[in-house]
C-alpha cells in the first residue's frame, strides 16, 4: 500500500494568505461535491490505478472520467504520474486533512447534539433501572405489558407499537 501525501505546512496565523487558503478549500470542496469524484477517491484509498483501470467500473466514457480526475488533480486530491501515454493516479491526503481541519471548527455544533443524546439516553436508563420504574413497575402501570399502548411482538419477533385489543 503506497500513499503519497503532500507535506503539511504549519504557518503562523498572521503569515497565512487567507485568500489562497480559501480558494484552495473551495477547489477541494468543489471536487468533493460530485459523487463520482468521491467514488474515484474511495477507489484510490491505499492504492494507485492507471486511468483506464480507474475508469473501468464507471458507466461513462474514459474521457469523462479523465475530466473528473483533472478536477481532483487541480484540487490537489490526486497526483498523476505520466510515462508517455500511461497515466497512474494516486491519492493525496493533504488537502483532505486540511478540509477536515476546517470542518472540525464546527464540530462543537454536532457534538452538543451528541452530548444531549447521551444525557437523554442515560436519563432513560436511570428511569428504567430505578425501583418502581417502567421496567420494574406492576403490570397495571402505564408502562406495564397490559397497558393498551404497550409494544407487542410483531411479525419476525420485532417489537411494534400496536395497541392490544381490550
């Protein structure tokens, strides 16, 4: 498995050329926006392919795949090595890493949702395990098995929210 990557450069924030960084991120996200280009990157994960090998599973022309590869090359996501008419492609992980760093700035928003979900699930478990909770309460409780809205075993043994007939 050969993965070539461009060296990551650490530059102080005040020395960065933000316009160039933004333009490069725009190219990376534009390249990633197309499902076929994402599939090409998935195929290149951990290996190199000739363009013809890379194009084989796709139902578009070799020229069409080559155009997609050129978008990936301009974004820095794919490196092409040419030897005459033969062109071999490999994945460049540097731009993906830079895009992941940029996106990670916003992880606090979805992390809050995961934290809220974890707290809610913990609260549900505490209620279930508490004495007199729905799992331990008498059969006639609102959460007991005789309650009209209690889940019953459905087809294939799965639980469903069918009402029992009284």
